[in-house]
């Protein structure tokens, strides 16, 4: 195998491999440097910690929520999100008026 460049005659063959290895390590360090310089790892760790806190807060909030009430309705057939027994007092049922028919449209002039 011939190299695109030649080493001097006084240089041993293994020194070329050492220089190549040092050059590869230097190139790898240059590729990895922006991540350590700009602190990507510490930022990602901070974001991960915030995400863990938000998830824990959501877990706590969902544990506080009451179980969904199925089949509990008020007199007009709508779902009552807070039944009278759970409210701690007897609140009156909300009666909504029946939907009125829309007013008749006037006939167009002839």
C-alpha cells in the first residue's frame, strides 16, 4: 500500500502509525468539543429534571381527582359533574329552559 505522501528515510515505520493515531484522537476531540463547550449535557440533564418534576406533579394532581361519575344525571338529562352528595350541601338542580323553535322566516316579497 502506498501513501499519498512519503515520510523521511530516518523516520521509523511505527512512528507513522503513532502520528496517525494522534491525528485521529485530535479530530475526535474537535468533533466532541462543541458538546462540552456549549454545555449540552448539563442542559439536557436540567431539562430531564424539569420533566421529572412535571410528571410527578401530574401524578399528584391525577391522584387528587375524583373518579369519573358514570350515570349521574340531573333532571334534564345532562351530566352533573358535582353531585349533590359530594358537594357537601344540597344545591338546587339547574333547570334549563327547553330550546325554543327559531322564529319563522318572513316570506320574500313578490
